[in-house]
C-alpha cells in the first residue's frame, strides 16, 4: 500500500486537519521521533524497516508477558499500529485476543482484532482481559494504572513525555517531565495493593527516551 491508497481507504474517518497534517509532513522526519499520527501511517505502509518503534515495544512486552493472552490496548490511535503487530504474533501462536479502544479510530474493520471506537472509561470493567497496554496513552495513562490496580491486572505502558496531570496536582507543582514521572509513581503507589510493584524501564529504542512502566503480578 502507498500513501494515496492508505488515504483513499481511511481519509474520510480522519478529522480533515489530520489528513492535511499527514499530507504536508509525510516522509519528512522519518525515522526519528515522529508524532504518533505519522508513525501509524509509516507502520501501516511498512516504512520503518528495521527501526520500527512498535516492534521494539512488542519485543519488550514479550520479554515480560505471554502474548497469547487477552490483551486490552487503551489509546490505540487513529490507525491501531501496535495492535496489528500483537495480532500478527497471536496469529502465529494461534492464541490470544487483542481489543483496542480509542474514539479516534479510523477503522473498526481489521481482521482478528476487536476495535471499539470509544474512550475507555473509569467505570468500564477490565475483567475480560489479562493485560492492559498503553502505547503513549496520554490522558488514559492514569486510568490504565488505576483500573489495573483496582481489578488486579498487569499493565505495560510506554509513558508519554507530554504531561497529563490532575488539576489538583498542578495547583502545587510545575508541569515538568520529572514531575510527570513522579506523579505517575504516586498514582500507582496510592492505588496498588501492598505487595505490588511497578518496574520503570528505559526505552527499548535508541531514538526515543520514553520510560516503560510494567506491573507484573506474581502468580
Ligand atoms: C499519543 S496517542 C498514541 C496513539 C498510539 N498508541 C500510538 O502510539 O501510535 C494517544 C491516544 O490515546 C487516546 N486516548 C486518550 N484517552 C483515552 C481513553 N480514555 N480511552 C481510549 N483512548 C484514549 C487518544 O484518543 C489518542 O489517540
């Protein structure tokens, strides 16, 4: 598929400014730290070759978790690039499911995955899933941590470097990256069970500096 074919298929589902952004910026910053909207298109068009951030995250995920499980990705993006790789691995093992929530999804019709064009909400249950995943999930970061802690689930989160504080936190703290990472740790600590811990790993790629957060319960 090339960009024209991709846009012919999906452009009506993107907001118009997003289509203009893709057309105007396509190909210009590859393969560095692109905005996710472009990364998803580059991935769908197979342009990353051996420097694919989604595959790097998947490799790290597989070092910690069984991919053949029921996975919920919250904040999959316009085009759910990461989930397509999870799906492809699950097809190899013939086990596991992948469900994606994002109200910005431009398709709900990709094979072997469930795509839900809605925000995941704090009152929604995560009980059908074994693992919660967020790849740069912005506002959904704290929601993933709280839901996993509330319903005793594991999580794998590639943490955004843009910040998403509660208003209350901002009354007393500056919105720095350092404070954002501290804030996330506080959200985890204040909602976890006594024996639970969160691993904070460095990025698995050399071209991004996102932290990766992992909660893995002992069986
Ligand atoms: C920075 S984008 C990352 C997209 C994708 N994971 C990627 O890396 O290509 C964050 C996404 O999270 C979504 N999001 C934020 N809050 C959400 C929620 N409560 N439920 C589902 N999606 C959410 C946004 O709509 C946006 O598409």
